[in-house]
C-alpha cells in the first residue's frame, strides 16, 4: 500500500511518442499531474491535445501501438510504466477502469449486454456465472437502468445512447475500481442525458469513494464535477489549478479561449461567443517557441522563440501556468476581457503591443 499522504495516481514527466512515416508524433510531451483518493481531476483540451493518449497510457493500452513511453505513472506508489503486460492486466479493469468515448463501439453488437458485463466480472474474480450475473444485475440497477434483470438480456442496439453509457459505467464498476477514467462520457448525448450521466458519476463517486479522471473538450462538463482541472494543448499541460480558481482567475490565453467559447447564463444575452482562431498544430512539426503562439491573440515577439514551461503562479502554490506573459499582465488582460474588451483593446489598456504571429 502507498503512503496515505501520497496521491492515488501521480503522473511524472510522461512522454508518449508514435513513430510514423512522416516523423515522430509527440502525442504527450512531458506532463505531470496527480489525483488524490476520492478526488476528481478534469483534463480538458481540443481534439489532438493528448488528453486521451495520456490516460490510455495509464491503462497500458498505447503499448499495442508501438508507442515510445518515458516518465513515471505511479499508482499507489507503484510505477506502471515498467510493468509487464500480465502485471498491467491484473490492474486494468480491476484497480483502474476506463469508460471509453463511444459506448456503441465499445459494446460488442452480437452479444447480450449482460453477458459482456459477466465476462468483465469473471475476468478478475473466480466466481460462477450465476454469481457474476447477480453482480451485474445489481450494477445495472445501481446505474439507474430500469428492470435490470430483464434488460441484461438485451443487445446493445436495444439500449438508448444514455442507457449504453450507463451500461459502460456499470462494466467499469464491476470490480470496485479505486480509479475511474471517463473519456468524453457525455459525447453524442443530448443535454438532458448529459446532466443525468454527470449526476450519476458524482453520486457513484460519493457512494463508492473512488477517484475519477474525466477527459473532455468542454470546460462546462467539469465545472461542477472536478476538484482540479488540467488544461492540455499540443501534448502539454498549459494550466492546472482547482476548478474554482480556474473559472474565477484563469491565467493562460488558451484557457481564456475555451471559457469564451462557452455560452454564459449570467452575461449579456447579446454577448458573442469568441472561438479560438485557427486549428491545433501538427504534433510532428510543432511551432517554435510557445506552441500556442500562432493562435494566441496576445503573443509577443519573444513568444515565437522562447518555449514556456509550467511554473507556479506567484502566491498560488496550487496554480501552475505555462505562459511567457507575466502573472500581473495575465490578470490585467483577463479583467479587461471580463469588461467586454476585445483582445486588441485589452492589450492596449494593459500597455502591451499588438499580438505578433
């Protein structure tokens, strides 16, 4: 067992690269984060930011793709990176479980839902099929599927999208994991069902005491569920702090862009959404200097040359940002944006020159 003061999961300087004909894909580029027992970490970023790859690597699933992996992934103080495939299989699905992005493709269409859940239970427990079925019926009831004894005999196509996601949560909970990784658990679900799934996860965490890592592109999804949030861009964490602090005083321009892309219930009705211009960079040929500078409305000349590192915000021990603007400049810019200023106006008010690509 690990020291009670240690986090349940600690990822240290994790790098994951994939060799291709076009060059080396730097999918995850030196990230560090931790999750305490019973806590929730939200990992947020656009598609291609590396958030899913980092969690698949924690599960040991990127090995199948000939990934080059370095750094440490400490689970209860034990480094998972050097473990054999057999040792990882004993942990995967047992101590650490994952809900994948598309429940329809994760469930085999030719097998009944109950049989697939029974297989998950028996993979880690030496029990009879009858006992395993009792367990999965209880689990389906726990996640809110009505008449679970009968619905266990249905096929995946007979479940709605929300019910398939609930079934995947039930499968993940089959062996009482200490850590649950949820990859875009509300994608392709309507808003009402999204709220139900997030509420279900929050209730299960409270009742079962497990830790959760929730991966999403939507800061709104993790606003109430996460204790801490890590914002990823181009394979790196660019900002990490508590959820409360991130929404109150974000300090990275990319985080500002994500927040300004979310409709606000409290702002003026006519307030326009401000999408982040451009597209994420190639992870093979990344921009020089700050990887975000080609899309950043606040970049200065040095940002094209100097590569920022994740550093503590002065006076905020749990807030780290990778940005070459000073913390006072970032705070002033954010205050100007909150007053409805455009990026150009905000730069002028703070006394900084116009952004330079």
